C-alpha cells in the first residue's frame, strides 16, 4: 500500500512541477508582449494613422470621382469619341 501512495505522490509532484513551469512561461510571455507594445507604441500608433489616412484618401477619392461622373448627364447623339465643332457661316 505504501508503494502505491509513494508512486501517486511522485506523479502528482511531477504534474505540479509541469504546471508551475507552464504558468511561469505564460506569465513571462505576457510580460514580454506588454513590454514590447509599451516600447513600440509610438511606432504602432503612427503606422495605424498612416493606414487609416491612406484608406480615407482612397474612399474620398473614389467617392468624388464617382459622384462627379454620376452628376454629368449623357448628351443624346454624341459619340464617346468626341464631335467636331460646327463652323460659322461667315
């Protein structure tokens, strides 16, 4: 009976040690990630600002072009290749 108890204690001790090492690794990775974000926050913010500004420029530019083109009425009888200018009779 004593051998079963000792082997159970040994297995439990190994399991607790593995859990302790895993907990340490998780805590260390959280601290490392937080430190990286804190040190690089200015670069991250500038990168996000540039990306947002570029997207807004694309959206506004496309909206303006589409808005201007949609407001121009089609002239009936005019080909898309252009027309000649009529000459004056005198």
